[in-house]
C-alpha cells in the first residue's frame, strides 16, 4: 500500500505541473504567494512579509526573495506602514489581482465543478492523509541526516 501511496503522491506533484501555463517568469510558488496575500487581505488587516512567511510556512529570507520577485513582475506592491515606517506592507497590483482571479479563483472553481462528486469527507481524508504522510517522510529524512 505504501508503494501505491508514493505513486499517488508523485501523481499529485504532477497535478501542479498541469496548471494553466503561467506568464513569463511566474512559477506555481508565485501563485501560492498571490493567494496568500489575497487571503490575508480579506481579513482586513495590513499584510506584512512576516504574515506571508507564516501563511506559507517558509523562512523570512526565502519569502522576502519571493516578494521581491513578485514586485519585479509587477504583481505585488510594497509600501511603508503609515503608523510605523519601518514596517513594509504588501498588496496585489491590478495585474496581481488579475492573475489571482484567473489562476486561483477561476481555476479552482473549474476543478471544484469537475470534482463535485467527491464528498467533503473524502476530500478531508485525502488532505489529512497527505499531511500525515508528509510529516512521517519529513521525520524520516530528519532522522537520516542525524546518522
């Protein structure tokens, strides 16, 4: 069964490769960051790099680099917090919002329609299984590096 689970995980990784073609310079990680910014914007609170780092569970330096790439692509705007000029806030530009709408909202809606026959319970079980399997494999990798 574990062999089948590993095969399914390999197929799951390939799913992201089947997303609609991204604009020049964009990666799937960029799309995840746009989604993170949009989700955090919807809370009504200002969005900081540290918020994105926490949301994506990435290191601050890697997320800072990611945000710089998004800014260079013209999809994210950085600006100082009016209350504390040392704090940098983020927002999607109109182009960033356009990419979010297409690559997140519309794409996920199409997938939801196609997968409408899956029950919420089946989806939750799949999510939980993948998360658990990831934790186990990551733990094994950590153990290997200690020896």
